[in-house]
């Protein structure tokens, strides 16, 4: 019987744990190697994950890999917070969001980087000066918000849930309302033809986001009368998860 890390309720162990062998673990104090686990072609009994004593203070089971001077160099102070720290006092585990000012700074940085990359990319394929139309940005930002809300109530792939799991209420953002919002872009650009692809990623780095923009092909039209509009919007969730929408559209005029 194992104790839940959240509520300390005992649950029956399951044989379907994907972890088969434990060699090392780390916490805020050090990196620890498991003394009892065989790493070679030993014929001795294989130690199940469920037999591991997870108390790293047990010198019989665990040994530190890093000496004090190396530990201080590799593990900066307060960069690893032990998740069990609050539980010892009966506190609930809390997840915090990234500060809004940091989100705004990252959003502005990605916006600026995409705009710069678009100009360089268009110049490299011989299209001359590329104009970025900032008047469409607010409309694109609003559409990104609607896409994020729609993603929270819409299943991307697979079958929809059946009763009783399927919600009966109409979601705030439907496919029809998204199409209507996209239609407003045509009204804003007049006689221009508008095409583009909204991209959503869980943020890891700017280079990955840029590559996804390039892969859409929206930057490849060679007409000299193409204008572009760019919008980046970031939505923050607990545990430093960032949902990033990048919407790049091309406005082509005959």
C-alpha cells in the first residue's frame, strides 16, 4: 500500500508503473544514487520500483553524487523547491502563475522578433520592402483570444464525449462564431485577399515558434503588393505553462 503525495490516503499499488528502474533522483539538497540497484548484467533479483525506499536520508539506500562545492555551483539557491515542504505543515500544494509583467515582456519580445524575422525572410526571397500593417493587430489579438477559449471547450481529435460526460451548454466560443470573427478581417482590408494560419504552441523557445510560422507558407507569396499583419498573444497557466498564439496573415492585392 502506497501513500498519496497529496492527501496521504493509502492506495493499492498498481503493477503498471512505467518506471522500471531507479538509478538516481534529485531534490533541493543533492543528486542521489540508489545503492541497491544493479546497473550491470547482475543475476541478482531485480528491485521493483515499489520496493525502493524513497527516504534519501537513509545512508543504506542512498548516497550523494555531488560534493558540497559542486552542489553549490550546479544547484542555485532556491531554484528547486521541495514539493513536500508545505505538506509537513498540512498546507495544500499551490501552483502559481507567471507575473503579468513578465508575460507582457515576453509577448512584446516575440512580437518584435517575428516582425524582424518576417522582414528578413521576405528580403531573402527577393520581394523587396515588406510592410507590416499594424492596424490589423488588435483584430488579430481578439481572434487569438477566441481561439484560446474555443480550444478549452473543443476536442481537437477523436470522438466527442457521450452522455453523461458531454456538456449540454453551448460553449462561449463556437466554430460558427470563430468563422464570423475571421470574416471581419475581410471587411478591414477592403479589396485585398487575406490568408493566414493561426499557430498555437506551448512555449519552449522563439526559434520553434518561428519555424512553425515559416512552415505554414504564408510568407512565401512573391507579389510585390503583399502586406503582412502579425499578432502574438500569450495565455499563462499554473506551473509556468504558456499557451502562445501567433497569427500571421498576408494581405494580397492584385
